């Protein structure tokens, strides 16, 4: 998958292995779901920025762990004749990921990759509003995380 990682604020930094694992996870998801040539944007951010996005786009006035914006569901025009699909954007709060990793008792890396996988599944059309959807999405998340070899520690 053609994945771009960006930071907001731009001064935010992460260990190189985290970026490598984010790219690897995107590639594995691409292989599993047949979107190897797709375009994906992953933004790593803080609670302040994700809070603003959550409020603006979802009307929810608080920080969250991950947001997904699917290109398929946007009002952007279709890219005709392209050899790739634009999946969309996944935005991850590293602050939330750190807190949740501690709460759940697993590594920060595992939490960030889980949030990425969760966001990617949303871009691919999975949801968790209804109970049956939630169970299906949880099963897909487990499957992908197992393929990545990143289990709960």
C-alpha cells in the first residue's frame, strides 16, 4: 500500500520502528483485503488536534483515539483511470494510545497498530454501530493483528 505518514503538530516525533510498523501494517491489510495499490494517509497527532477534528467533523467535543475519513464516502470526485484507489485518512492520537496501552496492559506499539488497523477497517467499510457489525469488526481486527504477529502482551 502506498502509505504516507505525517505529524500534526509537525514537531511531533516517534521512534523509527513505530513508523516502520505502521507501514508494515498498512501493507499487510492491503494484501489481506486486495487493496495493495491503494493510497493511505496516516496522521499521528496529539489530543488537542484530534479533539478539534472530532468536534468539527463528528460534533463530539472531546479527544478520541482514532478517526477515519474514507475517500469512498467523501464528496470528492472519483479519480478516473487511476491504477490505484484512494482509501482515505487515519488519524491517531499518540496521547490516547499511550494512556490506553497503560490501561490495557500492553505496549504502546501494539496500541498504535491496533488503532491503525481499526481505522483501516473503517476505511474498508467495516463498522461497529450494530452488535453484529461490532462482532464482525472485532473478528477482523483479531485476524489482522494475528497476521501481524502483534498480540496482547
